C-alpha cells in the first residue's frame, strides 16, 4: 500500500512538471493576457526624456535658485488641463454621499449597506456601502430625515433659513504608505550581511503597519480665499459662486491646499481602480501629483533651453495676442483677455498638447521646496520630499509650485522658475493637475481617450 501511494505521488509530480514546461524556465505569466495600459480620460502621454532642468532665461532676481543640471524622466500620463471645479465637485459629492450612506445605513442597513457576500455568504466587517440605492434627500420617512439631519448646518447658523450641507463635515479618510521611511536601513546592524534583509528594517519586518498612515481631511475648498488673499478689494461675489455656479464649471479649482490635492489623487486612484479592476487584464495604477522635474519636462513640451511652454521667448504671438493668462502690465489684468482665472484650455497648448502650463493658476507639485535641492537630488527622476507633520516648523512645510498664475508677472510663467507655498495653505491662484506613471517603456500609448478642453 505504501509503494502504491509513493508511485502515485511520483506520477502526479512528473505530470505537474510536464504541464508547466517540462522542467524548463518559462515564466510565471506564460498564460496571462497581453498587457495594455489605456490612456486615462482627459490625459495625454508624456514620453520619457532627458533635458537640462533649471535652464532658460537670465536669473534676474539673482536668487541663485536655478543650478542647471541634466536629468532624465520616466514616461507618464498627465492631465491635459488643470483639475476643474466640475471635476473636483465629483470628489466632494462622493465624500458627501458616502457619509450620507453611512448615516442611513445605521437606520436602514438593508438598503444602504452590503453586510455579506451574496455568493459566498462571507460577512463583511465593516460592511460596504451600497452605492446602487439612491439617496432621497427630501424623503418623508422620519428615520431618514433624522439620519440626514446630521449633515446639515444647524438652524441657528443658517442664512435666510436656507437648508444646506455643512461643508465642515465633509471629511475624507485615506491611507498612504511612507516608502521612504520603510526603505531606511537600521545603521546599528552594520556588518550583518547574513540576515541583512531582516536586520536592516526590524520594525517593518515585525509590523508593516508602522509605515501606513491614516489621515482625515476636510475636502471642501477654501472659498473665502478670494477675500483672504486680497485685502481691500471686492472679490465677494466669487466667494459664493466660484466653486458651485455652473458658469465656472470649467474653470480651474482653487482654494485647495497641498494635502487636499494629495487626498484627491488617492481618491481618484481608488475610484479608477475600483471601476477598471472589475474585469479584464487592466493595470491598477496610481494617480499622484507630478514631481518638480516631471512638471518642468512636461511644461517644456520636448524643447530644450526654452523660456516658455510654447517654445518661444515672448508672451505674445506674431499677431500680438497674449499666449497665457497672467498680469502683463502693472495693474492691467485684462490685457490678456481675462481678469482673474479663465476657462481651462483657452490659450494654445504646448507641443505635448498640454494647456495652461503657464498662467491661469500655479500648480502644486509633489516635491518639497529646498533652495539647493538641485545639488543633492539624483539625475534620474529627481525629487526631494519631506512629509511634514502638524507640529513641524513652517520651513519644512514648503511645497514647490510651478507655472505662475493670473495674478503674476511674466517672470513666473517661465518653465524653469521655482516658487513655493506652505502645504496647509489654500490660495485663489493655486490649483493642480494629476499624473499617472506609465508602466511600459518610453514609447507608450499616445492615443488620447478623450479631451477636457472647452
């Protein structure tokens, strides 16, 4: 009997070897489908390339912040325009509806929660939100009205008895991994080459959660930034209208701080992957802010040693028309056709088909600001980051912004000019756009899947 079992095991073993390449190394993904990374809607492909970062016109401010160096950047997809009010509202509305479904799930779990797998019967803890059930904001059901009442502004704070969602309660909780902290080695374990992979990161080997951070942030824009940024000026109408009025749907969203922009990228990543990951062999990818080097490479449009994104040294074309939304002259904001921000895609694109890489609004980048970071960053995908905490000094909370805005003179529109703002501040002249890293070689898929230019 023992011999029979032995011979049976041997037959199974050799049969298994034969079905998997007869002992040859064929790779684990031999039977997988061909890989294809689609171009996300509203994005364009930016090929990999090498350029002289920090080069361009004269350093007229004598700041010595531009120490030109040759760098190489990987390929990626980038939003063709800045994120608009309409697009950011999708994020705000998603947060609003998720909170509402959670509250309704406490009184009507059968309608607003998915507590177990319909096929396997596995109980979810915590349960998932049921997005198929619509929210009746004007329901006559008293339980529903009481549950949703938590989302509205208290009566004593209302203007003209107007019932509206309390923006202070639109909190989004998200997670992110500090790979830089995880990659650090334990310098006390020098010379231990036998167990190097374990001893270098003892904390992470014991519990990886030490590198996972959970943050909760209010996602609503600072609509008062129009007044706060400009004392002794009448921008009050924009405070009430800019983010919600349909006339400004396709204008760049402003009043977003760096942490809110990062939260948007995390939400967009999860939203995209949830939809795309339901079927097929589609990559689950990440959206994030561009690094300073990625932003400058994209802004140059493939040109070397240029001054502006359109490749020339002037801010007007041969017909005398301005090529960006900025402040051409002292106090003459309307000379370029716009008083403040303008609809995205109004001015010509650069040679990478990107709009408003100069003017309209400045843009957040992923990079932390250091005046001499060009000197110590790598020459391949350079990036200096620092995850500042709430109690860190302000100098450590500086993040790089690029591109110049509607309120800036033309100096700040140049592709190499650096500026910064603090990560916990929101301004009426700073927006952002996202990128998605490309997983293949530098050629990529250059076919656009849709345009957001208006």
